[in-house]
C-alpha cells in the first residue's frame, strides 16, 4: 500500500514527529490510519496482518494492492465487494479466461476502479497463478519468502517499506508472469497477510497472526 491512509504512506511521508498508537476508551491501541473510519478500524481489527493461504485470497490481495497504487486503501476497501463480484471472486480458473468482452464490461463498471492496465494485469495475474500450480502454487511461492526475523516497530516510521525478502518475492513473482508486484507492493502484502507483524508494539493486535510471538 502506498496511499494517504495506510501504513506505507505514513512511512514514506511521515512528519518529523514520531507517529505512534492512538488509544480508544477501552485502552486498545491502533495506528492513526486505522481510526480514520469505521471500515478501516474493522479491517485493522479483523483482517490486516492475519495469514491468508488460499489461492483466491492471495490473488485478491495481489490484485487489489495493484489497483490501490496511487489511490487510498479506503477507496479500494469500499469497492472490494464490487471487485469480488466483477472478478469471479478471484477464482483464478474463471478470471484467467476473461477476454475482451469481459474487459469491456469491467471498464464500463462504475463500481470498481476502471483502469485498463490494472484490469488486464488482474487477468494476467490469474493466468500466472494457474500456471504456477505446476510448481507448487501461489501460496507456496509467497510464503517461501517468510523472513527469518520479525520487526518490532514502536512507531510508524520504524516500519520499512521494503525488505530483501520483498525484493526477492517481487522478482520471483515477475519471473512467473505476475505484474504490478514491485518490492513495496510485496512488502505491503507481507504485512497484510502476517508474514511480517507490522502492528506497533503495544497494539492489541500485536501477535494476533500466530506467525510471530508478540
């Protein structure tokens, strides 16, 4: 992610002061981006940082990370139900067979983000996911880049935007035919699916993935 209300932009465009947790009346701490709307709060509390291992779930994350580039994650999150319906719920077998008529329908659909390059990239990524099954599948590839060590950020500014693992993952995905999968996007993916626990120390969600201890 690299938008105005998600971790990546907070890291890249951070002010000189340190950005820490915001605590609610119950004493639960969340990063500022997670308290700007009810939808983002629910997303942070229930989804962000939790492991995903299904092909459709991982494909959805990759595709939506690509659509998010240059936009706010809240916009993508708001449109996610429409994306799911329009893109066969990210079933790689179905999405990979989308042709010109489906592309035209997607470009005419006001409920999603109508960017032709990103729409075609989504179809290409579904095709790549199908082909990758012969080598173990998307889940095996992505999770093979699980870092040896976790991070323990106290402030948003402590969280990197990329890592050696995300650079290697991006390279591997591109080698397999995926697009819109740069190192920053891959690091955001790793944060979102719990490969890196980017919850700030003191957050009530720290360690919730089960991948890392708090």
